[in-house]
């Protein structure tokens, strides 16, 4: 009456349905008779530490699953049909990989997401779907899941979209739940990365960041840059970056800003800035244009304080 299942994705025991129930091993031990009756109505998934370990089935249902529906088909074909039926019952994009990282099963939702017929996906290596996946960190994590049996979640950055993949052990290989991230999630991800970069710059102490508007004036300056030149951010807003440089350097900085905006897209130079107390600060400036749908959206400038260039890294 019990069919053992290998490690399945983490399940929520409160996620009950009319035909399927979840119960912890401790609960089923305390009241096995009641759960035996429940199994006659539908599968009962027994969990251990939140992970499905086995399924309690009625004898009739077990016989249906274990007896070939078509005696003319070999047993291996019956297994394939059962796997296909299971895949189609999953309402998100689902892919099964064999131990060689080739696709051995998938469902309609995955075929729609990937823009290919199901039959055309079978036997193809996973790298064919996302060329940037090969030799990436995401590939290393998924291969580790195949090797260790641990579930992992990764994000694959494809050419036109980002893909969230949850990989977990599956009979004969690895199961993948695949979902394309929407624009809001991508914006949140980009915001989180930008916030992390800001924290790294602040911790480093030798780098500052300035954003120039499309007119070439300072639109934003981070705390590291403000501390470097000892001018509060509210006084910097709307100022021209060349005006913060020594008179002899202003033409060089202005020319580089003009080149960055006019098509070069990036550039760098050494200059000397003057702080609020009149002290000279040798810096290295790196410019990169911000491109938006209307053309140039300004530029980012990374400012490296060269007074600390000879300081030990740690």
C-alpha cells in the first residue's frame, strides 16, 4: 500500500487538496487507521522535516499504477507514459534531465515557455536551450545538485529574459521547475545589485560614484564621493564636475564628458580635484554613458582616490 518516493521538492503540509493530503510521519504514526481510510480516497503524502518521503496509496490505486494499461507495450514504455502523465499534471514548466544533462521528459508548459515542440526538446542537452548557461555559475550549481542530491535554486540570464530554475532530485536524474521572471522581478533584482555595489564602494573607501545628467551636471553623488571632497550632496546637485577639478584639469575633464556623451560611450583620465578645504586630491576618473530608449541618459563616473593607491589591500 505504500510506494516509496525519492526526495521530492519541499512541500507545505497545509497545501491540502480534495484528492491528495499531506501528513507528517509523526501524525500518521499516531493515527494510522484514519490515514489508511484517507488513502482509500486519494494519495496521502508522508513528509519528514517538510520533505515528501513516501506516498500511501490504496491497493486498487497501486494496482492501477503498477499494471500496464496496454499489455502490448514493454514495461519501459509504460514507465515513460507514466512519467509523461506526471509531468503534465505539474502546472508550471517542468523539465527532467538524465545524468548526461539531456532532456528526457518535459511538459506542455515548458514547451510553450521555450518556444519549441515537446518532441523537439527530448534528448537535447540543456545547454542548447540557454547557450549562456554553459560554464556559468548556474550550471555549476545545478551539476552540484545532480551530484549531491541537494535542491538548488538559480537564475539563468538568457539573451531575452531571465529564467528562475529550481532543481531537485528526480528518478533517473534531475527535475527542473522553470519560470520566466517578470519585469518587476528583474527591476527588483537590478535594484538589489545596485544597492550591493553602493555598499561595496562605501566599504572600500577609495571609490566614489557620481551620476551626471544628460546636461552634464551632477545629478547624484554617493556618500563616499561626498566624504572624499568634503562637500554635502545637496551642494553638489546641479554642479559641473569639471568645476571641482584644478583649473589646469578642467578642459580635460570637460572634453572627456563631451566625448562620452557624443558617442564614445566611455573614457578615463587622471585629474586633480579640490576639496572643500582647498586640498588637492589626485583621482582617476572612469566614465560610462547611460543609454536609455531616448538615447543618452547621462553618465556614471567612478572616482578613485589615488592618495590611497599605495595603501595595502587588507
